[in-house]
């Protein structure tokens, strides 16, 4: 006779293992991005790029505007800068006096505002030229928390800019 | 053989296979679980930032030509124990700590002092060596893309890392020659 009890013990262990490792909330996703340029662009156009050369001579993909994010101590500001002038999206102050929940809410509001502004811009552009390039660059200072950077990137992609690139932090020495 | 009995009674000796079965199945499970984690290089030291489901796409097949870069909250590059460069760094990460000392058991005795330039240099050396490895593989390939490195670099950075830490790794990746890059984030659940 086959003893069924140890088999059952084992089955419960397996079941338990799968139950505790099953975690929908931790699903990992990928975000596409453009690599930052490392050197000066030597070719005038993407078609003139010498494929055999190292990538630091490649042309950085131009973007029509830059999302400028600054985070110093307890302050956080977001600005959109295009060819003409910068437009402030919003600023958060005294973040250190807020509870984590309040902070989260303030950040969510700010990033939603950014997404709305960018959406308006992209619609305006698509009206003139349906095939307009949809790339945007993010310029953050070096102390910016990575999670905030990803949120800014998230807002850009949500509003229709699928090509996100990163500008070097302006406060980073050469 | 029974000592006292006159009649010969054949004794039925059956090996108990159940504990063996338990052990084998447990081992199979162990290897199943660990190989996935080693292959995907997920680590509890890296807590990914969250992004909405619109911008963070679920990961399906990434292929085999990939390289993971895990960055912790201090901006240190965590190395995979299977990586050939792992042996150079006794605690498995490139953290740019100068004069760090270990005891015989490999525990850190003194943390040393942080040197960002040194860390960047070490990361650059590490990436350069990795790129050369991929290039060597590419040379053995047949077809149009012979010798062309098409490795996808997957950056998994901790949510509390600074932009500077991430940016420097991105810049170095591009500098050594990697062209395809992808960031990883946790997909936000719908509220």
C-alpha cells in the first residue's frame, strides 16, 4: 500500500510555497528610453552617422522641449522649457513637514498636472503635423531621487511622448 | 533468516522511498526557484520605483542577449555572483569605498571612505570588460550582425538612488558602447 500521508505533506508544502510567492503587486515592467549622449555630435544628421564609430560620436536625438525637474532639500519644482520660454508646472515646498501620505498626494497631483500640460502640447502639435516626432528630454539635478525621476518619465509617456531621453544634470561638473 | 523458526519464511524488505521522494522533490523545487532568481538577478536590496501601467510595459521575452545592472540605494553597482568580475570585489558590489578592510571571514571591518570618482572608474572598467565579452561572443556569430554588440542593458535601480548615480551608469554604458537600454520599474496597481 502506498502511504499517502507524506505525499500529502509534501503537496501542502508545495502549495504553501506557491501561495506565499504569488505576488501580483510586484510585477516588474520595463520602460524604454534613449541613452544620454556622451560627447559632441559630429554628424549633422542621423543618416550621416558612421556606424563603425563608437556611440559617443553619435547624434543625440533632438527634442522640442525639456522637462526641467529640480529637487533641493524640501522643495521640488517642475518646469517645461521649449524653444521660446519656460513654463512653470508647479512647485512643492516644505515637503519635510508633510506626512508621507501627504507628500505622495502632492507629488501625484504635480505629476498629473505635468501629464495634462504635455498632453495639451502633444495634441496641439499633432494637429499641425500628425507625424511629428514625439520625443522629450528630462533634465533633473543630480540630487533628484530616482523614484521621482521615474514618475516624471511616467508622466511624459502617459501623455504620449514615447521617446524619453535624459539630459546631463546641470550641476554635475565636467 | 529467522533463528528460531523451523520453516523458511521469506521476509519482505521494501525500501522506504517516500522520504527520498520528499527530498528529491524539495531539491527540484529549490533549484527551480534559485535558477530563476539568479537568471533574472532579482535582489531584495533593490526596491524598484513605481510607474503607471501605461508607461511600464509587462516584461515578456527579453531574449538571452541581456545584461542586468542592479543599483542599490547608495548608487553602488551590485554584482552577480556568476559574473567573472565578482571575485575582484569581496562583498559583491562596486561601492567606491577606499581602504575598506575585511576580516578572515569576509566581513567588513572598516567601511573606508567613499570616493565617487573611484567608483565611476571601477564601474567603467567593469562595463568595458563586460562589453568586450559580449563583443567576443558577437564575433563568433554568423550573418549580418557579426561582431555587432546588440546586448540589451537592463537597469534596475533602487527608488532612493539619486539621479546622479543612475545618470553616471547610463553615461558609462553608452561610453563603452552599449546601445540598447531599458529601465525597470514596478507596475503600479490600479486604485
